[in-house]
């Protein structure tokens, strides 16, 4: 069973320093997933990245089942397109401004997807079967149900590399029997410090916005995934920020 693994980071930021690439990010020639802003960052990150780096072309050649080979390819292509969107929707679901301190230390965002037979583009090949923030103990229970012992051990090792941090969103995506694990800092997921508008429990506006985003996740996440709307979260956030601002702003006579 091939282990589908994706490094932390976003499409437009360096995997090492998290700075935007100028003008384009360098892509690891082996896994075609890790991205870097400069050769220096790529070289400095290799010691860490080499444990995650997978030659996916070789994976395809070695895996004999054509159906599974295609499923792996579809999952990898979808995950690469949806990397930023999954992170963003995960922060919406987490409702961080209304959670206890250290919530992300023992909770992980889980998304289970399944293929849509009539969808061809990488962005819209799947629908959301289930999802949400789960205690880490339940994530481990997910792994424990994997029948292949070797694959189960790999999953545990992969997941364990993302050391819990109060600002780190850890993510597991499942398209059974395939799994992926990734992580990103909440403040890196949105540009220009937008995340601060809905993660600060000390501000009433932040708590209102956080709750509104969580409700939007429940109502719209699957629809956006089905439609391949990978940037839909950006419009939603901007709209809700403005609505909450208008509600909380004092009227001027």
C-alpha cells in the first residue's frame, strides 16, 4: 500500500521559511510537492524533507493494481490542488476563538472524501463524506483500523512528525484506504494577518466571526469541494468580516 504523504506548507509559500516565492517557487524534482523560495532554502530543508520525499512516479510503477494506481494518482492530484483550501476550511471548522486554550494541542482536523464518478478535473473529483475536528485519540483509532500492519505503522510515524503546537493545525485526509497527513500554522494559512480576525477569544467580534465561519463550514464545505471551488474560502471570509464589522460598528447619527 503506498503511503500518500504531503509536507506542511502552502502552494505559494516556501516549505522552509514560509515566505512567498519570487517570482516562482522551486519544486522538488523527486516528489513534485515540496516548494522552496530559493536553492538555499531547498538545500537547508533537505535533511528534514528527505524523510517525507516520495518518488510518486516510482510508486505508480511498483504498484501493480491499475485501479489502485489511478486512485492514488487522483488523490494526490486533488490533494495538491486543495492543499490551501483544506487548511482554510479546517480553521473555519475549528472555531478557535470559542475554544479552550490549547485546543489544537489535542485535536486534529479530519476530512474523509470519496470519488465522484462524473467529475474529471482534479479539483472536483471528490465529495466530502465526513469531517471535523476530532480528539487525537480518535485519529489514532482511525489508524488502528487499517488492516495492513506496515501501512498502519507508517501512518503513525507520519502523523507523529507533526508535534502538537497551540498554533498548528494538523490535518488528516482519508480516501479509504489512502491517508495523508499535513500541518500548517494558522497564521500562515491566510495572508495579511486575516486569521487574527477570528482566532482571538478576547474580542467579541472575533468570537462572532469564528462562530459564523464554523456554521458556514457545516453548510457549504461539501458544496465547494464538489464544485472544485478551491478559493471559495477567501470570498466567504471577506464577506463575513465585513458583515461582522457592520454589526459591531456603532451607529453614527
